[in-house]
C-alpha cells in the first residue's frame, strides 16, 4: 500500500494535547481525530504549529508536531500585523517545503487559506480545503470577513484541488458557486481511547446527547 505525507496547520492543537485551561474549537478536535485516524492507517501526518509546542506539551504524539514559527505578539519588535509577512509566512513556506507533503490541508477562512493555496501552488503540492461550518459554504462568511479576506478566501476555494465538507447542505451550497469543484463528504470523525461501549437498539435508547454549541451556523 502506498503511504502519503499529509500536512495540516493548527495553532490550538498544543493546548488540546496539553489538556490546558484553554478553549479550543471543534475544528481543532476534528483535526486531532483525523490525524490519529490517518496515522493508524499507516500514513504520515504533520501538523504545523507554533515554536515551543513540543516542549509545552511534554509528551510523545503519533504525528509530527512541526514548530513552524513563533506567533507575533503585541510586545514583539516591529508592527505585529506586518510581522506575519516578514516572519510568519516565510517560516511557514520553509516548513512546508522541508516537510515535502503529498497534500496540504487547511480548516479556516480568511487570509491563511489563500496563503497556503499560494505556497502549495509554488511548491507543486495539491491543496485541499476542509469546511469548518455551514457559513464557509453558503456565503455567510461575507458577513464575518473584511473585503480583502473574502476575496482571498474565495481565491483559496477556487484554487483548491478538492473541498471536504461535513454535510450535504455544505456540498449543495458549494456546488452553487463552484460547479466544477471536486467535493468529498466526510462526516466529523471522533476517537475513543478504549473499546467502544455497546450500542443499544433504538427502542432501548432513552435520551439524546448533544456535544457542541447552539449557534446558527452549527
């Protein structure tokens, strides 16, 4: 079986791995489950994150936690936003190039998807965008992002080799604007450290468990 090197980016994952008192999003948990599942199938997974992450979590993980760049801080020398361009993005490009992935994945909207799409194109690596929620698919991202972020996000979607969606609604909405785009429906994965408990027949189930936030986009 051919094995692949898959590369993701996540700045919250070290906090999840540390089990720190830090609120992480569902996209972070989703990427963690994906990474564990992909590695279990014999493939290689790298996750780009911030400098010092491995020392911070202080434990071994199944995948490569790649310390790509130090995060800009308000106390840093230089203008914080400009530092993304002269420090973060060059370091990010170098990290992608050194890891030599077969595919680059990203979950989020705004500027970063466009940056990852551009770097992937320069390096000749397929770029795959993973939908984080319905707002990314049905146009409501226009109400949440600035004009330049909207255009860069749409550039990333246009230049993605494939789009991974969570549900049929997202698939339908993406098809409306990007009719020729390859779309894969992959429901949110989960992992459980021990053997799964017995699943009772429907007529013996007495409650519904909801894990998540009650928000319109969810």
